[in-house]
């Protein structure tokens, strides 16, 4: 078991493009349905695997290109420390004053370590100024508990 980290920062309006954040339905629309539905299905089927937007289900990060992996760790505490460092880095840009005042990174890191150590995934999101959005995720791999059919994007022996 190992863990992959993902980070996405972008415009809130782009993050809200939910059709590109979910995998296409396993079956295409039936023949004879409205052409715009068929076209939209084709767009989503082509874009979902490659678009850098955070997927609605955390495990689907594993379906994305290897280039989106920001780090890979064998130990849950190392992956959780990365999450804590990312939150600390972006905290001054959080949209709300209350969120900017968050200082208990040890609780965040300990919670993430526990979750990852039990084979779960960690996914966090924060509104930033402008309005932007920060999405952080650490996905447990080999296999993932919620989507065991998804393969490792990095491949065996490539853990750094």
C-alpha cells in the first residue's frame, strides 16, 4: 500500500464544471436520442480521463494522468505531513478570516495519518480569494478501498 498526493488550484467557476469531474456513464446514450446528449457524452468520455479538475469521487484521481501526481509516499504519516504543509502554505489565501486563522495543523495531520493508515483516502477543499478553490487529495493505492479496479498511475517500483 502506498499513497499519491494531488493538488489543484483554480477558478471556482472551472471547479464547478461538474460534468467534467465525474466519469461518463458506462453505457453511452441510446441510438436515436437527442444529438446534443450524444455529443455531450462524447465530450465527457474524452475529457474526463485527462482533465486536471478534481474528480467528484476521490479515488478517480487514480484514473488521471501520472503527471498530476504531486508526490508518492509509502508511509501514511509522510503523505499526511504533505497535506499539512500544503494547507499551511495556502492558509493565508483562504477566503474567510476564520479559515485563515486555522492553526491546529497537528490535528489535521494526525487525522489524515489515521485515515490513510486504515486504507482510506483524504480529500480537502478550501475557498481561496478571487474566488478560487484549492483541492487537496491523498489517495491510497494498490488497491484503493473504494475503487479497487483502478490501477496505480505510477506503476510498480516507481515510488519516490
